[in-house]
C-alpha cells in the first residue's frame, strides 16, 4: 500500500480521495490464508519473498499490527473511497485480497474485485511479455475514469 494511505487520509481528512486502486496488495502482514501455501513457490514470487519484502516495509515487526500498515486490522473500513482491487489466481496474497474485498463490501465501501485466472504476481508490469497485462491496465483506466467523472 504505497503512497497515500487511505485509512490515514480518511482519519485526518486529507487528502480527499475519490478512489483507490489496489494491485495484488498485502492487506494484513500477519494473515496466512490458504493461497500463501498454495502459491508459496513456482509462480514468479515466493511466499518467502513476499514475507521478506513485508519485513523491509515495516520499521518494526510490531508495525504489522498497525492498521495503517495492515488495513484489515482497522476497527472500521467505513468511509474509504470506492476501491478497485486487482487479484491474480496464482498470487500469494490472493485470498487475503478477496477477504479484504468482502470486508470493504460489508462495511459499505463500493468495491470492485477483479480476479484474473491464470496470472501471477508482477504481471501488471509485464506489458511487453504478457499481453493479458493489458486487461489489468484497462480495468484501472475504466475504473478511474468513472471515479474522476463523479
């Protein structure tokens, strides 16, 4: 969740966000859903690598409990902006993303979860090698176009 943190923006009132796009994010640094084991190896990025990146992201391991780092730990997600979440089938964080989409919906946040079958982590940036990456880019453009038009 790089850049502006939607929960912090909501809590402080600035900046005002009209949308958020999450590209196969880590939503809860402590969660271990089945996809962590199912896709642990063999799909470009390993569960161990995701764990290592997560550790680099945090100042301390205790920060994984902070909802500004792990939004799934927030007491409330209400008031977050409309959300597009791109999730790939062969992604370590697939199940936690799908769970977060359900959490957002349950708390009244408009959310669009796009699950891409057959794709792996990193495909968003592989436009030259994986033609289907255009599907993800198109979803982002369409979603943001609608949000900015509001």
